[in-house]
C-alpha cells in the first residue's frame, strides 16, 4: 500500500495526527524508464515532531507506505518536510 493510499484511507498519521503528502516530481510517475528517486512534500506535521520522528515513520513501509530513504528535510518553523526515497520502487502511488 502506498503513501497516498494510506493518506486516502485516513491512515497516514504521526502520533494520531493526520499528515498530508503530495508527490513533488510527477515526471517520475509517468516515465517508466526513470529509476531515480521519488520525493514527497509533507504538511500538517504535529507539534513536537522532529526530523528523526519523520524519518522513522516514513522508513516503515507497513506503517506509512514509504521505504528506503535518501533524505529527510524538515523545516520546523513552517512544519513542512520533504522526504526523498532512495528507490523509485517506493510505493507512492495514488491507486
């Protein structure tokens, strides 16, 4: 189950707080020849969250639909994160 499927079903939650995720590079969804990274922008991050919590959450495929991570950037002032997955196979699909 992908990240966006978790979100659609109301299961993309960190500490009981629903997160919102969008795919940043839609070119990656539509190009079967591209095997690079996928990145998502995460908003609605709960107060008290930090980069390490987000990293642990998105590494666990069963919990978030994520997978192997390349990088997590978290702007705590704006409560926005960019999560980059190291493998294109990370389940980010909406279906």
